[in-house]
C-alpha cells in the first residue's frame, strides 16, 4: 500500500528530521492551510452559498471587490490572528498592515497574502487561488511597523499558493524545493502528491495577455514575435500560447509542465513599474519558481533581490523555464545598452 503523507506529517518531518523549520512556523503553515481549506469550500458552493458577484466596494488598488475577495481576506485574518505565531499581516485587499490585537499573543512572523488571485474568473467557474508569503519579523525593536515588511524576497522563510480548480492543491516551499499537496475532501486533509518539483529549462509554451501587444516595450514584442514565427522563425520551433488571467493558474501550469509567464511593464501606465504586486504575488511565486529550478526577473533584475519601498509596490514579472526567462531578460538588457 502506498504511504499517504499528510501536510502535517510533511511539516513535522521537515521540522524534526531535517531541522528546516521552527515549530512556530510549522504551526503557522498548518493554520494557513486550514484557512485555504475553508476558502475552497466557500468557492465550491458558488451560487448555493451566496458568495458570487461583486460586493459593491473597491480595494486599496481601486479594483472592484468580489464577495469572495472579502470572504477570503476575512477567513485568513480570523484563522491566523489568535494563534500566537504572527506579529502582523498584510493583504492586497487592505491599505495598511493588520497588527495582531493585544488580546492575543504576538509571534515572530509576518504573513502577506493575496486572498483570492484571479477574481475575474470567479463567476465563470475557472481556477482561482490564494497566494501567501512569510517573513521573519525584525527583532531590533518592539511593536510592528510597515518597515518590518520591507524585506526583499530572499528573506522569505516560507511561500506558496492554494489553487481552487478541479482539485484543491496547495503548493509550498520552505527553502528546500517545492512540494504539492491535494485536498482529500473525504479525509479533510492535504495529501502530498509530489516532492522536489522541477521545471524543464526549455519550453514551447508562453503565457501573456496578447490584447496588450500594442502597449509592450520593444524587447517583449521581439520575444513574442519570435515565438509566433514558429519553425520558420529565428527560434526554429513552434510555440503554443496559454493565458488563464489568474497568475496562480498560469504559474501552476508552469510548475507542472514548464513554460514562461509574462506580465510586463507597458505604456498604458508608464509611471508604474508593472501591474502585479511585488510582496503579495511576485515574491512568493518567484521563490517557488526558483526553488523548482526556474528563473524570475522583472526583465532586468532578479525579482527576489528587489528592495521593497511600499506595501503595495508593483513590479513587472517574467518567470518560468530558465532558458526562456534568460532570453527575455537579455533582450531587455541589450535594448538598454543600445539606448545609452
């Protein structure tokens, strides 16, 4: 009989056998997983649970909130605030940080999350997900401040996402490779399905929103044009294009079979470095990709080395199979050199 390893057992072994994660971090990750399980149940109920449609409000980004955006955000806060593992949380849906109330013990970790990535897919029953990142709180001062969150992605101690699709799958790294767990609804727990996930270095699949082509910078246009030229073009091979419009789903596909995902800077909002959020989306996804042997840059610089300056900082994102990301990054650097 095949041994079924639960998320709890996996984390305990990471803590006890390998000594990779402290007990408090293990407990925090279990709480996050339980919150994701609750969100999964709410997503699955759909119209039956009165969770569909817009909430009639906007988040700090000026985006219209779905009911499930708010439910997911509240679920993550309520699940994590009382456990004693956290000092504070930050969410894509909230303007400022959420400090753990004084009535609860305060822990040593900071949790950041995009409670429901891909909200536009909710009403059409496509994959959506929760993305999360964990940092260690600096211990050189009492209390918690926004500046405590201003750590580059290299400082993450855990990161992952939970995708709500045909299966509910939790993908996690604590700095020792990437592991995937699928929710067994009958058992009520996440079960390990794959360890040491690896992304192939080469691919024939790219993901980008082609409707924005006229707004792209020249290096991105060059790369996509070469892909579209197929066997007759400079790449000498045919490419497929995929676009789910939910980062969590596109990244999951890349972790499963390779590919490159691009959400680059464009000319519509030239003053913004990109669309995706550095701390809630780009950093955790970039760490997962790198841990699986891939690469993640903003077109010029490794994303995990970017020093954040604000909670809701945005960034251009190019991640996935190593050789393709290197190529796009090289195109950007060559264009910069020519412009000098």
